[in-house]
C-alpha cells in the first residue's frame, strides 16, 4: 500500500478504490465495479486539473476545497429527504447492503462515494461564469445578504445532479462554500486592498480553514469506536440533520415543551374545566412530538437505515413503520 492523493485512488483496471493506509480497519480497497461514475470522475479530473493549471491555480488546492465542501454535504445528507444517489453508492461499496454497520460504512466509504461530486464541484469553482453568479447574487457593489434563492447555489446543485439542493446549501452558513463565496465577493469589491489596510488582497481562493477540513477516516473510526463503548451514545441528530430540518424539529420540540409547561398553571377553575384544558394541552403536545418522530424517521430511512432498525427505535412494528412513512408528504411539495 502507498499513500496517494484522493484523485489517484481509483484503479480503473480492477474497479477498486484504495483506502487510507493509516486507518485501523481491515479493508485495503473498496469494490467500485457497480459504480462506473467514480472511474469516470477520475478521468474527468484530469481535464479539471489542466483547467486549474492554466488558470494559475494549484489543482490539489482546488480539489481540497471541493472535497471540504462535499464532505460537509455528506454530513448533512442524513436529512436530505430527496437524496438517492449517495445511499445507493454506499450500499454498493458495502457489498450490497451496509445493514446495521451503516455508521462504519459512512466513514469508510465516504471518499469513494462522494468522489464524482467533488470533481464536479471543483470544476464549478474554477468556472468564471459561476463566480460571476456569486457576484450577482451578492448584489455586486450594492451588497445584499445571500439567501436560499441564490442562482449560484441552484446552478451548483444542478451541476451535481441535484436540482433541489440549491436552497439547502444556500443557507449553510459557516461552511467552506460560503467562505469561498465571500472571498470571491471581497476580491471583486476590493480589488486593490482590504478595507482599512495598506496591503493588497493576499487571500487564496482555494484555501480551506482548519475548522472546515474534513475529518480523516482514521479520526472518524476513532470517534465511532468511542461512541460504541459509551452506553446510550450514538450519532448526534443535531450534527446529522441539516440546518433547515434541524430548525423545524427544534421548533416542534420547543412548542411541545411549551404546551406541556403551560399545564402547570392550568389547575384553576372547576374540575371539568381543568381536565378539559389539560387534555387539550396534552393532545397538542403529543401531536407535535408525533411530527418530530415522523420527521426523524424519514431522515433515517432516506439516509439508508433499514426500516426494521427505524421501527425498533420508534418502538413500532415494521409494518406500522412502513404504513406511517407512506403517509409522509414533504411540506415543500404540498
């Protein structure tokens, strides 16, 4: 085994992805024979790298930025209710079904599964027309805040085969993509110098902050190992669910808590009035909690968790779970 850059991991001849050599896990490679788009992406990367070199940009740095962007999407993808591509690929590299070992496969298989999107994002970040969209979305010389309706994010979602993705990544504040967009705008708005500085801009558009660097496979496996040793631990849903879904779920939980808290002051009046008020409050609170449960179940199933596992978490039968999930409709589609 040898250390290799991630754009060198595909063996087209054997249909394999070489894994990190320093990760404490038994596999040496992943089987890519059922995922031809990964090998196609490596061939496409050669063209993207040439475009970067001609633009005076280090290809490895562009890849590193795109990799950080897509790895952040990977962590948020638990809550992407329309996502179908990554779960299919992940189960494929896991031999057909990741099963109960899904979390380990999400760590081990991440780089191979997201590789086509990384190449597509790198290509987009090098495209001057995409940078122009960032500038237009920002308001140009009349600044306005970025929002979910930005043309750049919508176009980027289309370029990775997910036309619905734009509004989600457009409000993912604090990530490497928004940082890159901000730097594109600053470089255009202040081409000679920073505000209040005598020095010109020295920022590297492809630079990725330390906090945006994706965790390595070895680090991910260590975290997973610690979680398994801690009773009651597991993936933090707040880290797994994207901002929009997290906001909705948190609001539902807060509203349910408020409904139940109000019952403490409801014991005034006749017995019948108190009972009626308490029952109404309990009914409303349990309805809100049912909505939370349903949303979390949908998130889990769309992330590739087996229905039987979701049923066990929800304390339902598999048949009841399938029936309940069948009633779910995305409010955005209503």
